[in-house]
C-alpha cells in the first residue's frame, strides 16, 4: 500500500479566538500532542551515546545524520533545521488523519486552519478522536478514509524530530520521508494541499535517486526505479477509476443507479489491484484488497499525486537544477484539483 507520509499540522495557541467546542478540542489536543513531542525529544548524539539505546536505533540515527547532510549539500533543502533530535512516543503512529468526500463527489471536505489556510484532511494525535469524527461524517453521508500517519511537518514552527514511528524504516524509505518533509519546509503554498504534496513527492523521489547515485548504490537505485514504475502503475489505476467516478457523478443519474455503478467501478479497481499484486508479488497491495474502498480513499491519493507530472516536467525544464526548480515551482500556477 502506498504509505501516507505527511500531515501538515498547524499548532497555534490562539484558543481565545476559536468559535466552537469542537474546534477548541481540536486545537487543545494539537497543542498537547506537539508539546508531548517536544518534551520527549532528545538530541540524536545524546541518544546514540546512551548505553540504553538499541544498536539498531543508533545506526538509524547515524543514517539520519547522513541524510540530513545530503539534503542540505545536494538537494537545496533545509537539512540543518529538522531531525536533529529523536522522540519515542510509544505508539505506532504519530497522528491519525481523516479524508472525506460526499457519496457522489470527489471534492474533498476541507478544514480551515490559521496560517496555512484550507486543508483537505483532519488529523488528531489520538486515534479515538479521528474515529469519532469519522462516525459523525458518515452519518452526514460522507465517504471516509482514516489512516495512521508516521511523519508530518510543522513548516518551521518547530524543529521536527525523528520519531519512533518512522526511524525503523529501511534507509531508502527513511531518506524519502525526510526529503518529503523538508520540502514542505522549503516551499509551501497556503491552502493548496495538492500542490504541496505533489511537489514534496517529486522532490523526495528525485532526492532518493540522487542520494543512491551519490553513494554508488547502483543495484539499489535500479530497484528503487522499478519501485517508482510500480508506483506510477498504481497511480494510473487510481486515476482511471477517479475519472470514471467523476463522469458518473456528473451524469445526473438517479442516486440508486449511481450507487450501483459506483460499486462496480470500485470493484473493478480492486480487480486491477489483484492483477498488479499477482504481477509484482509481495504484499504491497494487500491492504487495498481487503479494505472497502470509497471516495475518501480516492481523494487521499489524488492529493498526493495529481500535480506530480507538472513538477516532473518542470524539473526537466530546469535541467535538474534544484535551486532554479524551487524558485520556479514556488511561482508555478497550477489548476486546482
């Protein structure tokens, strides 16, 4: 399954300005969650020198330091400004995030936040809060997808630490995660989730390829490039189903007919995933074969991929010059998705 790697999470203390108990609860838990992370954070060097630290953790934090330096020296990313500390939260995910869309629409429900504008998802540090909101939205007729998130960026409000939720990743996935999150700190467009996530995905993938090439890990590079081919095939199936659903929802048919055809489109998507699974092997797509796929799932993936081709083309136009790329990307006008 394609991992969700990021939640942009504004943590602001303007509680006196908040209009409702629900909003008050959201920001209260956000501040509490961020304070927990800050309280539990320790410098990487201190953790590595601690005799109680597991050797595997020491090795991973050493890899993080190398990845940070590469981000700074070779990718024009702010590698000195995040991931210099480590926090063990004692849980599997740092936050749980929710995506929602109406039964017959792929227009994501949005939430407005101070400083960052509208976002296409809502996240909580406690899973039960996300599940509670999911239940409320389902009673209002929304299709909902809830997933655990392992990393997020505070966009420079804080120096984000390495977390136990992702420190154990294989080093390629660790690098991809860090490059993705640092991109949000480099370039961020207020209120445009699709722009931000698509840009971060392109930079992360390009960054990993350059990092592996720099290390002379040519076999790993070939394997990673094959992984990206599979990832694009996955996106293509999602995009094909997205297009079919959008045509259906715009058709003006009766709700009963649309509901039946929607089920058929999503069933076909699962069939296509089965074919990919047989061809690829492994267990990457297993979650998609057992989950009840709905509009919330489609929306969650559209957010992360819709503008990737535009940014890939821009990188080519810049001949791979990342300084120029970031400058042009920051001013790139793309249609809202």
